[in-house]
């Protein structure tokens, strides 16, 4: 069966997305493209029959509202438009004409393109849809073009959503999204959706710590492993806006696109704009099923090196901060190798005049006082220990106290008649300018080659202020989306030039975690908060969309440098082993016994790393529950790993049993418990582990934890 089926007489198009279906009606007579179905599987005949003629309305209502694939402002429409235009004469009403549609299919999937234009104005747009085999995800984006003659006046895209997603009518709607702040990202909230407009977004020029460009909707009755859910993501790294519109007549739509309010895009005749991709999926497996589908999609269609295991890294920041030198980094590298690290990363402070955050950004040469012979001797030593060598960089930023700024002050985002504000004593370089992007690529390649660098931690430590373009442009704020596009082009060119290089996305922690960034990097630094207890909630929210293999998680010192909370070493390791494990503590202060214990945990993690990083993830409870655990099941079902925590003292109340998921009910499994609370030699069937589960008691004491390894009997 083809992935996309069509019925030309009715204009019905049916997209098969794995076990789900998405259907729309292309009406050339009415000039509309409307949603018929987004949900479970349908036949083409079912999709044709799904069309229902509009009931007779009234002068205060439009039957088009909440039903179109990309609503415009014009004709009889009253809902918020996904496409809002301002023409040269100041008007914005659009009268769509459907020009037709085309379907192309290849080995990987199929693509639908629907062409439209304005009946009397120089604007055309194309709606793109792509489905892939075995995936429930539908990818959508829009291409807009000024069709006027050369020399004509520009038009302005006031709102330029990638897609409008229309849900079936439900009695109620509930929205799930993450909120937060710096050192407190990815806090999951599920709230009833009010009638009206609910907007999430970033006005900061990057994805943001305060939210993330996805939303999941359900009828208020979905659970972790059951219930219908609709989930939508925007693949963007700049400012963004997602609006859920719930009408008084019961319809619900989601409009999502790059740029916040006021970020307008001018198109001259012949120019075009292609939106980011918005991806959506429907499923009946609850929030957990949606997460596993997103994880599979990210691995199969987003990450550049998804099959690789992420290395156990050591990062020097919390040990030395800006007091970086060849000798102290060499000593830390020796200790990192002793505990089993595979990658050693020198963080901030290795370059220019960088002995604090007040100077040096932009001057990307080794700091002579710290590395008199450059970084190559340290890199050679690290490689000699059997580890890869990594460096922290922040290419998009500059200190005013730097040679670069003194030479090129015009390269920063600024408005000449406004007072610039430094944040963290730095300004933002304008990566929408080709000369700035070329400069960055040149020194990045030079640095990677000169110091034999295997890994870059690419940071971004402030949001935009006084950002824009002067000179009479009507779209001076477009840099809020175009800067990120420029940075992405640098990453693309860098990876093409040095294919073996691996990159971690960082923005003061989780300030730029999104599908556009992950398409060009290998993992993300989840948060600057390394407190093992706080990380449980952060990682819980992160896992709603993003897989464990991209979730950077460190074991650091106790008391924690951010929160001053004291947590035992096993809990710190068990918390960080839920993702891509790293160590960030000052190993020179760890005792010999602690180093030996750390080495044992690292070895344990490596033994199960493939299951954690590439397996199917099941969330068993949530942070704060009496039983909070995360389970990973290997692709072949032969191994499962469970990490369980109690953040605080024992309550004295028996905890619910730990019921496992995703196992073969007929198979026999052996269970190993690294805490010793389960009897040695525990054996259960998969059916028993799911129905009856395991005792959830953890070791005595505050902040208790354990790792269970479940093996299928051969």
C-alpha cells in the first residue's frame, strides 16, 4: 500500500503514518485545504466519507475556523491566522486559490505538496507533508514566495507558521508542556486548556530555558501508558511561538512557527521563505507511548550519528572554573582515566585573556599563561591515556574586552542609538551576517586541527537584547530567527569539513535543546544544575520528547556547588546514569575509596550503556512519587535496566511494587540489584514482573537508590 493515497474527484488525500492516519481535503473550487482526520488508521474510502458539508452558519461564525491546514486572514474567517500578510498598500486580506497537489514517494517515505496562491496579490505558498515508513510522525512545513515582478514593492509576513494542526472535537482538552528557568529547566505541567488562545514561546533569540517548542494535547483522560494523545514539535533554535486555540464551539487547533510576535519577514519580488519543520504524531499509548515514538523518530531521522554510543566524559569546569592550566588539566585527566572516562573536556578559560568571564571571548587562541606550549601537549597526553580530547567554545559571543570586539564592534547585535547591555559581561555576534559565520568556521576548523580536538562543547550564555537591523527595513527583528539559522549553517559546514568531530549543544544548560540543534549535534547539556535530586525532575521533563542518549548528565561533588545539598555517591551516579553519563566533580578532592567506587559505577554503566542509550524508555512513576524509577528495555528484549530513587528520607509507608514494562511475558528473567535489597538469584517471568512486580524497598538512609539489571534467560 502506498504511504499516501489520493482520491482526485473528491480532493481527498490520505497519509499513512505508521499505525495512524492523517487525511485532508483539497478543494480547488472553494480554495480551501481542510483537515478531515488525524488519528487511528483509515482506508481511503473511510477518508472520503469523513467529509461532512458545513452546516448553515450565521453572520458571527465561520465553519472554516479550526478546520484549515494553514488558515489565512481573509474572506469569512475569524480565528487567529497561521499565515498573516501585510501587502505594500498596508492591507492583509488573502483570498486563497488552490493550484493543485503532487505526491512523490521514495524508499524512505512519501511527500505531499499542495500549491496555493492569492487570487489578486503576488503571494504563493506550498504546504509540504512528509511521512516515513513505520513512524507515526507527520512532518510539515510551508514555503512562501513573493511572485511579483522584479522592481516591485515587498510584502511582509506578519505571522508565518510552519503548520496548523487541527484536533478532533473533544469534550475537554488538556495541554502538557515544560516550563522553567536557568538551572530549573524542563518542569512538566499538565493543565486544562482554556477556551481562547494559550501561547508558549521564546522571545530571546534562542529556544530558551523557560519552555521548549513542543506541546502534547489529550482529552484530560490519558495516562502514562494508555489514552489518546496528540503531540506537536517545532524544529527551531531561534525565537518561536506555539498557540493552542480552543473555540467556544469545541474545536482545537495548534499554530506553531518561528519568531515571536513582532518578528516580521519582508519578501522582495522573487524571494521566498521556508519555515522550520513542525512534526506531529498521534497515538493511543499515553504519554509514555508518545515519548517512545519521539525517541525513535529522533534516532532514526534527526541525529547525525544515532547508532554511536555516547562516551563517558569528564568535564573540568566545576573542578577548576577559570583557573585552567596545563598542569591542573593534566592531573585531572590522569584521574579521569583512572575512573574510566573516555572523553576529557577542557571547559571555559583556556583561551585569550580568559581568567574570568570579563574578557577573552572572541580571541580563540590558547592562553599563553595557562598553556605556554599551546594545547597540543595536553591533547597528546589525553589521547595517550586512551581518551578523546574535547574543548569548550562559545562561538556566538564576544566580550567587549577582547581584540575581536576592538577590531570588529559592528559584528555584534546592536541598535546604534540604543545603549547596549552586556549579560555575563558579553554581547552576541550576529551570525546572520555571512562574514561573521565565515570567521567562526575558519577559527573552529583551525582549532580542531591544531589541537587534535575530537569533541566541542558549543555554549551560548546569554539571550538577545537590543537586537535588530536598522536602515529602514520593516523586518528589523528577523535576526531573532536568522541568527540561529546562521549558526546552524556554521555547524553544518563544520561537520562536513570534519566528519569525525562530535559536538554537544549547550546554552547555559538547556537553553537550546530542540530538533534543529540535535540535527547538527550529538548530545545536549541538559542543565547547569548538577544537583542529583533536582536533576530527576529536569530529566523527567526532558524525556517527554528527547531520548536518553542525548541527555548529558554529570556526577559532581557533594555538597553540590549550586544547591549545597549533600547526596551520597551512589545516588549521584544512579541519577546521572539515566542519560549520557559524565563526571564533573573535582576529582583531586575525592578519596581513593571514592575514586574506586566511581570506577565501579562507570564500569557498571558501560556494561548496560547500550540499553540505556538505545533502548525503549518507560517512566515508572514521577519525581516525588513513593516509587520513582525509569526503565530501559533493549531493542531485542534481552536486557532491561531500572534506575530507582527515593529523594529524601524513607516515609515508613510501604511503597507500591515496581511493575516493569516492555518485557516478554513468556520469558524468564534474572534480576540483579546493585544495592543488595533484592535477594541474590531473583528469577521471575516477564508476566510476573509486569503484573506483580518487584519489592520497591530501597536501602536505608536519605537519598537512597539502586540499579536493577534484568536479563532474559537463554
